[in-house]
């Protein structure tokens, strides 16, 4: 069974950076021998803007739409089924829910408790139904469009690490799964691990800083 591979990449904007701070942003703190420094780091000024979150999932024509979801931590994912057949959404990873959808067009919402990757599968006999959801603790993520384009605007000057993520697309084997609809064992395909690529980018004031990822075919 071949996987329907999404052409969308998840782009993470990481602040392990060398951001240019003014001299007034620094504070001198006296510390005695063996002392402890504690505090917080807060972002000041306008927030960077990305292409937006994906917080709505539909089960349509026995597919999860969209295939890649992007949801803020502690925010709700709204789910429904447009199909007249039984579907389920089984989540594992940073969120663990198992939700049946026996009736069409009824919205069910769940709050995502913690940041991380969540795998979505249907255990209602539709072993090909799958999706991936990234629950994120800050807004500096984006899902590319179908041409691979992404954009962050209002980024302060500095050097940043950009990470591109894509689910695995190679068939690695199969596993036994339980079909709650027919009450029998079925085989679900297993795929290779997700892949990531990283690039560093330096942003200067009012300038467009391109970051281009070229993903070799089949690599």
C-alpha cells in the first residue's frame, strides 16, 4: 500500500540565535560564590508572523484533511467527519485521544495539552487514513503551501536556525491493528522516520532573507 505523501513541509523558526541586542538590554547582576541566577526571557516588540495555524480537521472521502496540522499548545483542535460511515481519530504522541465519529458534521474539540508531534490514525478499518500534527509552544512555525513556499514577516535582525520537517514516505513494514468496525485484525502500513533539514539565516533590517531547501528525490 502506498502512502499519500503530503507536499507540505513544516518549518520551524528556532531562537537559538545570535540576535543583535542594544547595550541597554543587558543587566549586571552580582553573584556570590556558589550562588544561583534565575529569571525569565520574554519577547519584546511585535511578534513574528507566519502563514497561520491549522486547527480544523475534517474526515472526508476517507481521508484526513488537511494532512498536516499545526496547533498551539493549550489550544483546541476542532474535528468532524463529513462521511456517512464510522471513522475514528486515534492520537498518540504529545496528545493521546481516541475519538469515534459515527455521525457526519458533528464537531468534536479537544485541547492539546503539551507541545510535540502527534500521530493521527483511524482504527475504524481505514488503515490508509493518517495525518501528522505538530503542537507548538510559540507561533514561529509555518506549514508550506503546495509549492513549498513559506514566509515569516516582522523578524528582528539576527541569525536564526530554520528547520524543515517532513514525515517519512518509505514503506518500512506492516503492523497488526484492530478494526473496531469489523472486530477483526488488519494490517496497517508502517513508514520510515520523519526527516529534518536545517539551515542558518541572517536577517537584516527591512531586507528579504531567502532560505531554500532542496530535498533530493527519494533521499
